């Protein structure tokens, strides 16, 4: 059937298109990166499906992406022999179903164009970036395995709707034809396109071919062009570290993460021995807008012996490292591996603990080698790392070493003190790490609980993030020193008292015995105990929590939620 129909874009897709066309004009050339990225994904998917159904290859087993242009017709064409799309897939993927998270993304927009164009980069622009340079886009596609008569022609001006029609398409795969806007006809140029391919897509594992250039004799060029490969065409992670430049690592990051910005750092390793795999892990430069959404994309791209298996394989890293992006390529897993198998396979759990260590190493190295970058990392992802000690008990001491806190040592609100810094500054005889939790650094700094510490010159960590009290429930020790909440129970600061201090304290305690009895009688059951304390120097009294009581922060959360 050759049904021709006109369908409307989903509302979210329409909004996205408008936004993209208007906010990405300064970086137009990325359309080519996105379309080549899709073509390369399509080659990956075909190779994967062909493992169980070799007939899908239809005698054409060499994947390639072809980029060509026609300066007279003002077109640029990207043609692949990948998996292709059925009519239903075209309708769903190119117009009526917004990517998951689109609504969240649109809600996160601020209306400030500069900020929003950064956001859209994080969200991943994808196919619709074609409309940055084209005022009409056509897609011809046929799914691998479907008969030639079941090709599909999709066409749209990117405004509110698209046309779709069944057509004959002998070759499998997808051809995208861009009809360039008057301002953008400059893209129909072989040298310019080559340069863009080199810049953004050199690391793509599939050959990207372009017609051989004939200097100044375009008119005599043969009708069927001679194709030459213009990229390096082997997957970046399979190369050895010293063969890959910084820029190539950065470009590859953009390919796997859909982020416009540069990564903060990365770690590329080939592991041999009992387990064999290659991993390339990146720490993004910025936290994605959906870092705390339960359904947000996370996980690594999984390959088995260079064959793409799946995106968002979540089983290779713990949840508190969900911000990592990258690739893992295993030699031990079967090509038939599924998400269900991944959950149970013991190979995966060994890989997970090795990769986790790898990431913690990478963060350690960043913290010691490039402290300013680490400070940036902490700003973006510190809150997530704080989930670590609870989730990953085995590594809690290492994670503790990566945490940063505000403290009475530094005046500001910045979280820049490590536990190692703290321990390095401990007073003679100090065996504990002291901390105080509360609403904000400003409020905590005025707490009467700090008076005695100030007097004795002992540093106290100031924990004011929502997660902190919960975190401290899982952090019991660092470097053999236990943690003490200064708002709790009886503080034993005896070690810092001189003999005269002690004598004076005893005398005060004796002389106030009567007052204590009267207060106990007056307060009755409202308090557990009344004690003479030496922790105050200016305030007359302080409410302290018992050793086992729920902390104040948590109490407020529980009360707010009606418990
Ligand atoms: P993403 O690549 O992040 O999924 P895109 O907007 O780039 O988002 O593409 C949307 C979807 O359209 C893809 O997930 C894929 O299903 C389909 N698609 C796009 N280009 C191709 C192609 N060349 N071959 C096959 N499917 C494609
Ligand atoms: Mg894409």
C-alpha cells in the first residue's frame, strides 16, 4: 500500500524544534555530527540483530555511511546501510513520540537563551538538528529484512506536521536529504563537509565515505562517484591511549553522552587476565538536569567484542556513580547477553567492583592532581557521591576520602575541607572528628554548641546538606577516628582541659547542684536529663540530643512529612 498521510508533530516535539532552530544557530555544523551518530547507531543495531538473523545483511555486510552533496540542488545527503525503520518506527521516532524526559527538559528551561542552549546540549538534540540548516528534510528508509516495496518516505518543513508515504526502496537503511536554507547553502561543499566529519566524527567505528574530490573539473565528474573513506573508522576505545589525542577523547565523549560541553576527566583502560575488557569512563563537566530523576538515563554503552549490545547498561556501576558516561567492551560476555542476564551474571559483579575502583581512583587523582577541577566536580556531583557510603559499604572509607565539607576552619560556605585535611589539623590528643548538622552554614556557625570548640581551637565540620545526617549514619570512621556529633550527649573534651580547668569545673558542678535539681523538677518529663556542661562559654543553656535520638535535621524532615 502507498498510503500517503499527513501527521502532526507531538506538542513537545514542536516546542523542541522551535527552541532548537532558534538557540543553536551559532553552532550549526553539529547537525552533521548528529545525523552521522544516528547512522552509526543504525549500523551497530544491524550488526547486533544480524547475530541471530544473518539473513538481515542481504549480502551487503560492510557497514558504511555516505555523505554527499549537490551544490546546484542545495542539498546534503547522509545515507547509511544500517537497520533502517519501518513505517511505524518512522512515525514514532521522527515526530509523534518525544524522547523520554522531553517534558522534564522543557520544564527545566529558564527562558534565558544562553542557559537554555546549554541545557539543550545536555538533552541531546538528535535528528531534529537537521532543521537548523534545512527548511525541508526528507527521509527515505527501509528496515532490514523488509521487502523493497516497504520503503518509507518521510518529509517535513519542521513546522507543525510531516508527510509519510510508502515507497519502493531497493537498498536497506536510511537516507536523509537536507534541503538547505538559503543562508546555509555553504554546507553543500566537499571540503567543508570533510572538515566537519574530521572534527566531530573521526572516532566513529563505521567508515564514513565521501565522493572523491575532482579539483576544478566537477563538470566531468563521473555520474557514479568514487567513494573514499574520510574518517579513521576504528572505534576509539580499541586504540591505545597514546594514539588518541585529547580532542579525540572529547569528541568521543560528545558522541556517547549527547553533551555539548567537555568532560572534566576520563579514564581509558584495557584489562587483561581473568576478565578481559576495555573501559572508557568520563566524568561530565556539568550535572544533567535530571540527575535526581528516577527514570533518568544512566549507565554505559555496552559492547561485546566490538559489537554494540545496548545503551544504558546500568549494571556496571553503582547508583552513586550514575553520572559517569562511557563505554565498556567485554570479551567475556556472550553476544546474546540481555538485561536479565546482566543482572545475574557473576562476571558483571566482578566488572562492577573493578570499574567502581577505577572511578574512585580517577576521582582521587583529580582531587590530588587538579584540585580546582575537583572543586568543580564537587559542586556538580558532590551530593550524589554522598549517597556512596550507604550504598557501597565496602568502599565507604575511600568515598569518605573524596567528600568535602564546610568547616569552622574556613570562614565561607564552600565545601572545601577533606577529612584528610581535618585529620592533619587535629589537636594533640584529639581522637575524634567533630561535626555539627543544621539548616545552613550561617545558622550553624552561630550555634552555641560551637562555643567550647572555638575556645579550645578545635575544628568542627559544618554539615548543612539535606543528605548529611543520613550520610553520617553510614560513616562511622575515617583513618581510625570516629565521628562525633557535637550536638549529642555528653561531650568528653577532658583531654583538652588543664588541671586548673578541671578543678574549676568540679567546683562549678558542685555549686550548681541545687540549680540542677530545681530545673529537673520544673522541666519534669520534657527532658531526659539536666547536666552542668562545660561546652558553653557565652550561652547560659543548650538543648542537647541523646546519643540514640533522631537528629534535628531528620526530625524536621519527618515532621514536615507528617510522621
Ligand atoms: P537518539 O539518537 O538520541 O535516539 P535522535 O533524535 O537522534 O535521538 O533519533 C531518534 C530515533 O530515530 C533514533 O533513536 C532511531 O530509532 C531513529 N533513527 C534516527 N536516525 C536513524 C537512522 N539513520 N537509522 C535508523 N533509525 C534512525
Ligand atoms: Mg541521535
